[in-house]
C-alpha cells in the first residue's frame, strides 16, 4: 500500500488514524478525561495526512496551507488543555469564536502588534477582517451549541469540510482541497468511533481543532476572495439547515434508528453544499459577486 497515493493519504489515513488515536486516548485516559480528549484524533489525523501528501516543510509555516494545518494542531492542543484543566465549555466556546480571526490574521500576514502600537503597516489592517471573523465566529458558536446533540456537530463538520474541500478542487484553491478533504475524512473517523451509538463526547479538542477550524478555513477562503462568497455561505448553511433536518429525522419513521439518524442528517444538511458544488462546476457565471474583501 502506497501511503503517498492521494486517495489513501486524503481519505483512508485520516479515517484510520482518527479511530486509532481516539481509542488510544480513551484507553489511556479512562472514561472521564480520556473520553473528553479522544477527539484530539481529528487534528492529529489532519496533520499526518497533509504531512504524507503533499508534505509539510521542516521550517516554520510560510504558506496558507501550512499555517492552517498548524492552527488545527494548536486548536487541538488548546482543547486538550481545556479538558484536562478546566473542563469549562465557555472557554471552549470563546476559543472557537476567536479561531477564524486568528486564521484570517495569520494567513494574511497582518502584524497585530503593529496595529496595537499604532505603527504604520505595509499592508493596512482592513476592517473587513473583523467582519469576516465575527460572522465566522458566530457560526462556530452555533456549532458549539449542538456539540452535545448526538453526532450532529461532527456530522456538520464533515459536510462543511467536504464542501469546502470540493469547492477548493473545482475553483483551483489548493489549500482548501488539501485541508478540507482530509478534515472531512477525520470527522468520518470520529463518527465511526461513535456509530451506531454515541460513546464519546465531542470534546474541546475536536470542537476547536476540528469544528471551529473548519469554520476558520471558510473564513480564510472568503477573505482571500478566491472562491465566491455565495458558494462558501451555501456550504456553511449546513448549520442553518441542521435544526430543521434534526426535527425531520427525529419524527420520520424511516430514520428513527440511531444507526440511520447521522446518515440521514448528513444527507439533508449537505444539500446546500451540493448546490454550491453544482453551481461552481456547471454554472459559475450565475454566481453573483456580492462581497469582495
């Protein structure tokens, strides 16, 4: 088996590694701490997948892709610290809210210290950094709200990450495809760990290093203005559709089984993302340009 094969590195490796790390952490940490930190397998699987193909430079991160990958690892490590020290969901929520802001600022090369000190900047600090980051942070907050609802949060992460990754593929945004697709596969590995019955909570490492990071990827794609905002928003609308989809799944006789519910939920909330991909591939001229940072 060739691990550098794109399909294996992007899909198989993240799934298997997420499952392996989650089981290992659960066994080491026990039913309490181990269960809460098991979602650290998601950012671990992401960084290993990217390190295999296309690869990470041994130097400090320079490209957008490298910065985003290490931001995912940082989110996972912060989540570990939160779960092991405070177990406070408010801190996790606030960290998730700020993660898109950190992603946009870091990938744009903006010197925040110069802004605070009032120094002149080679690249002015655009106010739209705050616009994009605030909206993305609120969406990450919505993901935090459903973190305790069955497998809804990780299923939403899978849909969003896969949608952004496919948009990156068809739009020529390499970092989005390189990160979004293995992140979706890692989320799938997490769902496998909890299927057909939920066994592990979607703890802070997964919420920040997986969920909030997926929203951060969307924020970077919007701010870089390489992908039409309408398409990215369609992918993110999975979280807007989630309450309706959850209600439908809960009341439909065909989807009352716990094993079927996550699959049905994913199929419903993925409809806007599927529309975004169809528009990007077959009718890009119909997509309006309504926002350009």
